[in-house]
């Protein structure tokens, strides 16, 4: 692998490690973002990433469960091939937007419980609700604009 790609894969791995994924899963994601052909089998992943087949197996299973990558059949081959799942990044944004609603609704539930509480006690939940409501509304509109642009 060229040095620049190796560096990119490591940067990708560190970014996703910061988001809670194992670094080796991030390496797989990073490589699948730039490799040619876009489908790679476990042996190819192990070789290029310098990882054990057991690690590749565990991490690809995790990434498939997270819907970031998918298994793809290859005619005439019994091996599993993996690629970045088409639409995965849009789906991740949709899930993030749903998370905003979850947190906003949780804050609203807390505010109902503290309906008669002093303003100082309610302030933390109000701040949480207002922030998540703002981002939910703004990001939903932004995402819809992005989808329209991609469809055009």
C-alpha cells in the first residue's frame, strides 16, 4: 500500500476509534473507502492491513452488524467479500437525527416531571431541550436539502 494511503487508513482508524469503534474496525473502513476493487475478502484485508484473519473476521462482523459494510457475493468464489454499504453515510446521518429527537424528548419528559420546580432546577433540562430541538430542526432541513441536491 502506498505510504499516503497507509497514512489515510490510520487517520480514518483514529477518527473512528475516537467515535467508539476499535481501531482495527476503523482501519477496515478506511481501506474499504479507498481500495480498488471496492470489494475485498478477508485474506486481502488481513494482508494489506497487517492484521490476523481472526481480527478481520471479528471486525467485519461488527461492521456488518453496524450496517457500515456489507457482504457481497462474487460469482465463482466461496469467499466472503466486503464493501462499504451503499448509502451508509446518509443512513448514519438519519440515525443521528433520530438521536437528537430522543434526547430532546427525554429533556421534555424531565421538564414535565419538574413542572412546578423552581426555574434554576429546570434550567439544565431547558438548555438540553432547546439545544437538541434547534439542531433537530436545522439539521433535518439541511439533510433534506442535501438529499434534493443528490437527487438532482
